[in-house]
C-alpha cells in the first residue's frame, strides 16, 4: 500500500478528481468573490474596475457598521451562552446523571435536528402580542406585567433571538463537551477525590484543564458559527425591526442577491471571512501561550 | 510497467479533461428556447414564462388562457411555466440574462427595465407598446393602465399590464353604521372616525408589519394628498428630497397615528393573512390595501356585504385631490426582445383580447386590459370599484414606485419601526434618501 501511495502519479490520480471538484466549487468562487470586491457591475453588462470604492463604502455605510456591531455582540453573547450552558450540562451528564443521562441528552439535543424555519415560527408565536397574546406574554400578564411587543424594538428582539438560538443549539455543544469530559480517565478523577478535591475544586483543577482542548475547539466552533448567523434570524424577523437585528451575513445576502450589488456584497463577505479567521487565530494563539506557560 | 502506467494515466487524464470540457460546453450551449431550425422569425420554441412562486393567480390565469381562448396559440407555441420565490427571482433573471437564456416572458424587477436599466441596455426588453400596436390591439390596454406605465417608465412601455390595482381603504360597513360614521372625505374625518372606533374598543386600522408596504403606502398617500400628484417625481428628478420638512411631515403624520394607538397592537410581527383576517372578521375596522385583495374578498367564505372601499381622503389645504387615483400594474411582466416573433405575437394578441375578461370572471380582479367580453355576476364591491376606476381623471403612482430596490426594501422594512416610534420620522426619510442617493 505504501508503495502504491508513494507513487506521486497514482496519488494524483486518486486525489485529482476530488481536488478538481474542490477547486471548482470552493477555490474558484472564493477567488472570484475576492476579485469582485474591486469591481461593480452585473452578469448582463459585465463588471468594471472600481478600485477601493466598495471598501470605502463599507466604512461610510451605517447599516454595515451596525450589522458588524450586531454580529459581534450576537457572537459574544451566544458563544458565552452556548459554551457555559453546554459545559454545565456536560458536567451534569457526566457527574450527576451519569448513565441516566441518555434520555436528558436526547431531549436537549432534539431542537438541533429541527429545521431553523420551524423553530423561528414557533418562537414568533411564543412571543407574539397580536392578534392573540402568545404564551410568554400571557404569562407576563398573569403575574401582573404588561405584555411586551417583543419584535418592535431591536433590544427586545435580540433577547428573543438569543433565547431561541440558545434553545436551538445548546444541545449540540453539550454533547460536544460531553464527549470531551468522558475522555477524562476515571482514575484521575478518583485520585483527585481521594486527595480531597470535590465539587468546584475538582472542576477547577482537574476537569477544566483536562478538557481544555475540546473546550477551545468548542469556543472556536461556536464563535465561527455565530459570526455567520443567518437562517434563524431571517425566518424569525428578517433582521428587523428595520435593520436593528440584521447580522452581517444577512446584509451581505441582501446586498448581493436582493439589490444585485455583487461588488459591495463581496466586500461584506470578505469582512465576515476576516472576522472568522481573526477570531480563530486569536484563540489558537492564546491557547498556545497558555499551554507553554503551564 | 511504469511507462504503461504513465501513458495510461495520460490517456485517462486527456479523456477526463475532454469529457469535462464537453459537458461544460454542453451546459453553456444555450437555453431550451433556442430554435434548432434557425428560423429567425420564430426563435422561441415554447411560450416559456418565469414568474414568482407567490404569483399563483398569474399562473392560474395563463393556464386558463392556454386551455381556453389561447389554445391555438398554445398549439403553435406550447406554454411552459417556471416559478421561483420572489426573493431569488431577480438574481435568477440576471444570471439567465448573462447567459442569454431568458424565457419569453419573465418577472424582471423595475430597476432592470427602465430606459437605462441593465436588461433594457442589453436589448433584452421588448417594447410592448410597439408590439401591440403592430398587432393592432394596443387600444385594448385601459387608459388608466397606460397612464400608470407612462408615468412609471417615462414614456417607455416595457411591461405587459396583466394586473391593475388601485389602492385605498377597505372598511367594515357594519361597524361604521353601528357607530354612526360616514365615509371620510378628509384625513381629519378619517382620524375622527378612528378615534370613535378606538373609544368603542375596536381596532381602527390594521396593517402588516411583515408586509411593510401596507404601512409605508400611508406615507406616500400623505405626500400625494399634501404636496400633489407629482411630489415623488420631484424627488426622483432631484428637485426635492425626502428629508425636506414637507416630506418628513408625511412620515410624522403616520407615526402620530401609530403612537396614538390607532393601529393594531403588536403590528411588527403581524403578517398579511392575519391582518386581512382581522378586517374580514370585523376585529379591525379599516385597512389600506390594493384592489387585488378583491380576489380574497370575493371568496365565498368572506362576507363581502360587510366590506366597502373608499379612496384615501384629502388633506385640508393640500395640493393633492381625493380624485387622484393611486394605481399600479403589479409586478412587471417583461417580454424578451430576443425571442419575440410571430408565434409569440399570436400569444400576445390572444392575451390582450382575453386577459381582462377572464381575470374578472375567474378571479374577480382587474387587469390592465379592457373587459372584451361582458362578465355576468360581478361582485357588488368589485363593480363599485370598477366604476371609480372608470371615473378617475388621473392616476398617481405609489410611494415606492420610483425607488431603487434598496430604498423599496428599506421603506418596507422600516415602516413598522416608524409606526411604533422605534425610528423617528426624520430617520426614516433619511434612510430612504440615502438609499436613493447611493443608487
């Protein structure tokens, strides 16, 4: 086998088709999108070179700046929620529920397999104020609080989006972290307990350091997914009211495919890419430094 | 052995490359409308139509025509339908245009078919007026529809007016009678009526925050009634700005109504079906809407006796008139200039001769074509509005008619925040003016 795979031509024959497909559907569009950042036009009349105009427009476009800020805010809040809640659930599965955790894990994971659009519709009804009060507003009314029009302001809509997306995704991160926690050898945990570590001390000094690699992967995964949020917000309130909860990815989609402004849309796509790469690199660098220090 | 492998690989690679090239070339070799016979007069081999997935009424009408009065045209040029969700439609049209693969009739966006629009500049858009005049049936387009298209496209005629909508306020006659209200002639009367209804615990106005134009059109109506029928043309021509105080005043009027609680509570997330249901069931008294709503109103399950229609009232001292009929001709239906030929002409003539009658008979809605064949049993409200259309002396466009796509979208998306006070009237108009200036 080593002899066959050592032959570069045979390896090329095996890898070539897949590589061609990858280049065709990934590399070429990425390069083309990058080229489009300095162009304006359409497939009908062709594209013209406009230099840095599209980049300059990004800095003077208040909607883009707001979308960038909203994306970062959403990613930070959501990632914090996903990782902290996911980690707490994983600890619950491993150390409290143990073998009984299968049912709870299945239930918590269930929203992950539901379509985003269905979940968005469900939450728009849950938080509805018209034509009938939804369950959330009915509950508020029952305890003497005035019903809230959750979708009328950006801040209230943001709360609904965060609750919805946490409910939708936290099961996935809990399972991901659960897989990391069960890898910690029982002997290590038992030894720590014999040495007197328990509860928070056990988690702080044994569980957390030993699950750090999977925790970092989870943070990177979570931040990157959150920075690219699209479908759930589109289906819930289309980034409204106005553009108050429009993330960069949705604004990029609207700019490119609704307003047919491919050049400026490509700049927005590039900003998202740079944002994701920066976050990932920063986390990698910080994790490397931590490991070296330890 | 090594040489054999090498030569085998080379042959294989060449073969794979050739196959890929052949497939790519085949994929790029044109559309299904290409005529293999090469007859330049009849390039289209089918009457291919691309409309939005939401336009079920249009699809139904074309099917009726193909099976009915246009059967002969259909035999010569079979009708085929392709539908795409409206959110993806313009993207699809641009891609098809880039490949010279547009169908015979397609729902292109307005911005692409203006004189300097991308499709018009690329020679893809047929001048419908010229074609219908050649066929001797241009006079089958109603004067009102001609007027709308003339204003909208500055004298060009790039769209077939399959729809004709006037706009105004549908109201619940029973609720008005119960509270002793007359049909309002002025905005002051309208507000008075709304306050009376609100005091009686009835929602005066319903609209859909999710379908924002049902709110933003109010701004347009205030502008037209206050500043005159050409107010939005002055904005297009750069003689006025939406941020000018007299334009901001229109948005402010609407916001004041919203803050006074005259619109349905929680409007931001109300969809069009819910809004209509509120009107039909008498939970809300009034709704600004298009007359294509008549298709829903004429549904036997709705009590049409309860519903009436009145034009948007005048503003006391305003330059506009209550008689200026707000009108539109629906989404554009563009005919491909490159695929137009005698067989498409037969279809076009048949549509001009029959669309108006069948639209009224089957769906109870107006078209931009005259009703050639008398239609019996027209619903009373439909007949009443038809009389208003016939009596109209002038038409005005709708608020977003002369906007680009981004301004149109922003006008709609920001309408609910304007109404609820989440966005000020100045901010609302500034966003739209910035969109217009950005181009």
